[in-house]
């Protein structure tokens, strides 16, 4: 029996300091995410970061937490799973989280026990970075190391220039801007960053980000001086990929640009980094520098074009395994 498994990053169980501590501990103990040697990193993580960040991050999560549906990342991952299932009536679709619950380990172990002997694994990261994509496959392989009956596995390759993905991103942007009472003077295309040193050591993320942007922009028909591609969510002191989103927003506002829209094609679902970081923190940065309106375009979420795209991407890799 074939199964489809979506692998998403994961989110804390609750927007509280108590729930953030194990979430951040797991996230920031991953050597794919933090490449600092353990002997140096461990005292910093346990002595400083895990004493201060859980409370600060819990406050941010509390702002984006929905009373009914909880974490947006969890909500949209569930929706994507349900909606993708409708495209594959004969192939069960599940999701697992790299950090927190439901863990990849739990879901894959249950799938194997239920008799799945073929898995199509879709990492929910269009651009490959070792910090995300390889961390997702690590979670899978660590689980498979422990089981007796290892299924046949196909891992969907990065889909950063897959036409269905690009068309879905363009459709989300166009549908959303059509609802606005005003039109932006400038489009900021913002991606989560990684440290520059990771790129220098061979992580292909930045190249794939640029290729996504180059393939996306012709679909939107914007002239070259009306958009800028940026990187957000810097963590720690070392330089990350540039230009930083907040620096570009400041420069645009100082240049007299009053209205911007921000699109986030590297995130397949809205989350802390899109709703609170861009929608609140970066908006404040832009307004403080003299800008008037920052519009945060939603992520791919449960847009029908994205669900169709996920189905097309899975079908490409599932040849002979799915109908
Ligand atoms: C989409 C791609 C992502 C990359 C690349 C990425 C790299 C990366 N992230 C951190 C540190 C943190 N990220 C946090 C949240 C977070 N990151 C992504 C995606 C990517 N990260 C998402 C979707 C989310 C949101 C999850 C949610 O629940 O909404 C956090 C936790 C929140 C916080 O305390 O700020 C941290 C920490 C590093 C260090 C890194 C690459 C080295
Ligand atoms: Fe992150
Ligand atoms: Fe962040």
C-alpha cells in the first residue's frame, strides 16, 4: 500500500513558555540548523537562549494563535493534508512534523504498522536548504533506522521552479492584490534567510531562491524596478544572506515609496515568521521609516491552485505508485 507523507517544520503545542522550551531545544539542537560545534553551542543554548527566548517567543506565538484553530502552521498543514487527500482517493495522505507533534517518527511508525510499504515524502520546503529539507529527511531516516520493515521511499525533490508551484504563488499574489483597495508601488519578495557561511560551504538554498524569483516575476509582469528579493528572520550574530528584508523596507520608505506588498514564496503556510515578523515587526519598521502601508500577502496555505500544484508535484514523483 502506498502512502503520501507531508513533512512540515512543526510548531509548539501551545503559545506558552513551557511549550516553547522543548520546541526551541529540539529546533536549536539540530546540527543541520546550528553548525557550531556542540562543546561551544551547548552552554550558549542551555545557559542563555533557553533561559530567555521561550518567554519572548511565547509572547509572539500568543499573538498569532487562533482561539479555535491554534497555530496557523498546524491549521494549514491539516487543511493541506485533507484537501490533497481529495486528489488521491486511493492513497492515504498524512503529515508529520520535524519538531514537536505529531512527530515524523510517530506518524511513519504508525504508517508502517498499518501496512504501508511505499511512501512518497513531500518536504514542505520548495527551495532546498540543509537546515530544512535535509533536516526533514534526517527525521525520516532516523525513524527508518529503528524499524524492521522499511518501506520503499521516494522523496520529492525541491520544486523551486516547478511550473505548478510558480503558478500557484502567482495566483495567490494576483487574487490577493485584486481584493486590495489600493495597489502597491513596490513588491518585496521575502524568503527566510540562512547564515552566509552555510551558503559558502555549499548549501544551494540561495541559488534556488534566486531561480524561484527569476521564474516567478515574469508571471506577474512587474518591471525590474518594482520588486526586490530579500531575506528575513535572521537568528544570531553572524551575517545571513542579504539584503535583509527590514533594510530594504527602510531604504524603500526613505526613497519615498509609500505602499508595499510583501510576498513569501518560500513558506508553504502562514506561520510566526510571516504573520508576526512581516505583518507586525517589519510593518513597524516600514512605517517608522516613513512608509504608509505594508500589505502582507498570505502564503500558499489552502489556495486551490496550491493544492492542485501539490497534487501535480506528488504525481510527478509518484509515477506508477499513485493514480
Ligand atoms: C522556510 C524555510 C526556513 C528556513 C530556511 C529556516 C532556517 C532557520 N530557522 C532558524 C531559526 C528559527 N526559525 C523559527 C521559526 C520558523 N522557521 C521556519 C522556516 C524556515 N527556517 C518556519 C516556517 C518557522 C515558524 C514555525 C511556526 O511555528 O510558526 C524559529 C522559532 C520561532 C522563534 O523563536 O523565532 C527559530 C528559532 C534558523 C537558525 C535557521 C537556519 C540556520
Ligand atoms: Fe526558521
Ligand atoms: Fe523569526
